[in-house]
């Protein structure tokens, strides 16, 4: 029994020892696990600290960004306000400009109308002055513009005056040069075929064709006999009358151009221009009326 007790005691000791060994090993493993856990916790703590610093940096950056955004928003608000003011100012100026443009257009229309009226008035004044210049030496006469005389001459039922554009009044010397060149006075006077009206018509048309302004002059005498000559408004000698009527027979006189003098109730007479020493009086005819056709 004693041996059994010893054996049991040994077994118990061995069991206890073995248990202690396992317990110690278990404690060692637990301690290692705790060290690993501690190391992991330290790493986690460090990571948390890094994360905290990162979060803090991010928070600071967000705060800076918010501040910058706030400043940007304020700047945008100010810019928007300025832009709105500019837009309002532009719209006001645009309205004023539109009103000014309308007023300017109205003024331009009035100016154009005034200029046209002035041009029309000046044209009227020029025409009146021109007519006055043409008529100033025709007291006691009837004057017509751009009208064919209602007369026949020779075998022509109606005379036809051909006026040209841009004709000018000649000087006396220019008129003499034209008459020297023109041969109308050389035509023969043929009763009922080619008479004084034909001479005056042809001289008129020839002068106009040369750029010289001239008029057809119809004269009525008290003895009821008619006569036709021409008129020129010279720039240096005023209104002059030219009688270019030829003769029924060829004459030895070189030229039959005559400078006529006519006035109502006065005796008609004419001087040869290029043949000195000859003075022509057309009978005893007294002028009853004068009609001038420009």
C-alpha cells in the first residue's frame, strides 16, 4: 500500500510537473502573442497618429481652401456687382446713344432736306439770274425759253430750233470768229423757199452746234411785215443782235453778217460787220414787237 501511495504521489508529481510545463509553455506563447499584439498595437497607434496628422493637414488644407473659396466668392460677388453696374451703365449709354442716333438721323434728314432746298433755291436763283442776264437788254420784248417759234418761213411749215446742252455765252471776239467761219449769210434769199426765218434758224442751230448759246428773234413791224434775226448774250458787250439774212442775188460784198439795232417803236437798222463803209436800213420799218426764243 505504501508503494502504491508513492507511485501515486510520483504520478501526481509528474502530472503536476507536466501541467506546470504545459502551463509555462502556454504562458510563454501567451506572452509572445501579447508582444505581437503590443507590436501590432504600437504600429496601429503610429498609423493612427499618422492618420491623425494627415487628417489635421487635410483639415488645415480644407480650411485654407474654404478661406480661399470665400475670398474668391467675395471677389466674384464684387466683380458681379461691377459687371452689373457696367451692364446697367452700358444699357443706359446704349439708350442714350440710340436716342442720340435718332436725333442725329433726324438732323441729317433735316440737313439733307435743307441742302436740297438750298440747291433747289440756288438752282432757281441761278436760272432767274441767267434769265435776267439774258433779258436785261430786252425791255419791251417777249422772251421764251426752249420753245420753237410758231412761224413758218420759205417752204418750211414750221421752224425748228435745235438747242444743245452745255452751250456758253461767247465773247464778242469769239462771236466774230464764229460768224467769219459760218457761211449762212452766203445762202441766197429765195421768196417762198428760203427766207429770213430760214437764215435765222440755220445760224441758231449752227451756233448751238459749236457750243455757242444763241436765240431766234422774231420782229413784227407796224407795216405788218415780219423779219427774223438772231441774238447772242456776249460776256463783254452784252446782248447783241445779228442779222444774217442774205441777198436774192450774189453780191460782191465779202460778208453779209450785220449788227442790228432794234427797239420797240424805233426804226430798224443794221450795220455790216465785216464790210466797212456800208450801212443798211431795212426800208422805213418801225419795230412794233419783238419776240426772243432761247
